[in-house]
C-alpha cells in the first residue's frame, strides 16, 4: 500500500522538445522520490537519448540528475548550518 505522502509520479517527457528547458521542476520531482530508483530512471533516460544520438536530451537528463542530488543534499543537511 503506497504511503499518502508520496507524490504522484508526473508523466516523463519523451524528448527535448517535450521537456523544454526547465530542469528545476523535474529535478524537484525526482528528488522527492527514492534516490536510487530515480537516479536509475534518469540514467536509463540519458542512455536511451545517447543511443538515439539525442545529445540535448542526454545533457538535459544529466542536469536533472545533478539538480536532484543538490536538492536532496540541501534537504538532508536540514538546519545543520553548513551551506
């Protein structure tokens, strides 16, 4: 039974024209999910893009992964005072 606090997964963009330039929104959605699962999904999306020579897409997904890690790091540090 899924926990009610889990955000509903948003539909994933299919290509660069679908996801547009907004890395931050997708990164927040991925950061809200389990880290290992979301990073594996991002890696899959980036790998598919590379195989299809969609380098803009691959770069986009790497940026999403980096942003999601940064968001998780900020959330994990909480109020430790280290910025």
